[in-house]
C-alpha cells in the first residue's frame, strides 16, 4: 500500500470515527448535507484566499479542509446507501478521461479554441445522456455559485448554442442602454424594486462585456477589491501622518488623499 493510499484510508477512518453513533463527536453526528454545504463553500473560498496571498502553507491546510468536506459528504451518502468516496473518485476519473480524448485517446489536440469547443461538446453530450426534467440548455448550472460566476456560466452556455453577439460593440450599446434605464427609474419615488432590477441588468451586462473581452469577472472584481484595500490603507496612513480623522474630513479632502494614495502606489 502506498503512502498516499494510507493517508486517504486514515482520513476515511477518522471520518467514520467522528460519525460513529455511539463514540463519535456529537456535532459531526448531527450534521446533514444541508448543514455542511455552507462550510464546503466557505472552505473553497479560503482555498482561493490562500492562492490570492500565495501562502503555500495556508494553501496546504485549506486544501486539506476542502478535502475533508468531500470526505464528509461522501461518508454521509455512504450511510444512506447512495455512494461512497471511492465512487466519487471513480466518477471524476472517468469524466476526466472521457473529456480528454486527446490525452487518453486517439484524438489530436488542436488549438485552445478547438479544445474548448470539444470540452463543451463533451459536457453537452453528458447532459443529453441524463434524463433531465426540463431539458433546457441552461440546466445543470448551479444557482448557488457566486452571482458573477453564475452569470458568466449562463452566458457561456447560451453563447455555445448561438445565443450571443458576434463582437463587443453591441455589448457596449447594451450596457449603455441598461444604464439609461436605471437612470429613468431613479427619478421615481418608492421605486426600489425597479431600481434593483435595473441595477441587476447592468451587472449582468458587465459580465457579458467581460466575457467578450476574455476577462474573468470574478477575478477582475477581486483584483479591484484588493486595489481598493491597498489605496484605502495608504489614505489611512496619510491621515495619521497629518494627524487627521477621516470622519471629519470633507469629501474633497478625502478625494485629494485618495488621488495621492494612487500616485504613491503607482510609484512604488
């Protein structure tokens, strides 16, 4: 038995002990798929955060936490006689082999675009093989993923079936159109529902624009968040140097500090 196999077996045994009805951990025993799902999502975000910080020690730990979530779900499924961890590993192995015939079969790898089209076609074939209730081309895209990611996946799936503009120009026009509709709704009182609806359309159009520009919207927003944090931290430092409090500064004064922070970071 290899060291890798021993470590997996050890983790599975630990999970079984935690869920043991008589000697296990009371908290682990009372968990269900639904109660654990939030932790699964949280652990995935913590993996992404470790990668963002390029902290390999944390990444190792967070990947372990995420792996434990997989083991937890698989063990609960095994308790119900549905499937076990081996079934999960087997299913993903078979899927990867099936979707990479240019690696594990006789097909020849083409360009990046050709590989992407082939990948989407394999996924389409797999969806068609399943007996889905509604049989929409948008079926199977999880609505629980982050909204930007969900929008991107929906649009890519629709575009794969021809529901898309041919270039980026009409996407800009659509974005301007949605901004105009939001402005038209803002002038009305007690209109928060319509305002939220139009703002959602703007965000959806922004995701569409990012897709046409080959930019990951989730990553782009994360990068902007990090940039905001960096600039805000410099503003706080500058205020401290001037013995000023942010709360009593005017908007114009804060804007001046903000512009200064951008210059400082740009020159670093």
